[in-house]
């Protein structure tokens, strides 16, 4: 899960990648998904899976689970003292 601050609001993005570091570089250079273009993204949550199929199933679930995404985002912001 990636996080970016846009107009004083934190926005999250969920995606699958084989090479997560390279994927974030692409997103930050406006060569990733259309949604991520033009913003600086930071990895705030990652998880490894044994198969691509399982990873994509879990990615889909997290994309739809806004409550869990919000909890991950809040936990990250508190841990890094970005939340007031």
C-alpha cells in the first residue's frame, strides 16, 4: 500500500508488484498507474505471498476494504508523527 499527501489529505493506493522498489520509482516518475501520476508515493504496508494468484486475490480484497486501508494509514501516520 502506498501513501501520498495531496491537497493536505493523505491518499492511499493498493497494487501488486514483483519488484516493489522499482514499482514505486515508476509511480514517482509518473510511469505507474494513471491514479498515481504526478504525486510522490511512499510504501506504508507490504506483504509477501507465495504465488502471484494469491497476491492478486489479497490485493483485490484490500482495494475494496476501505476500513482496513484507513487503519493501516492511521497506524503509519501515528507511528511517524505525521498525524495531529
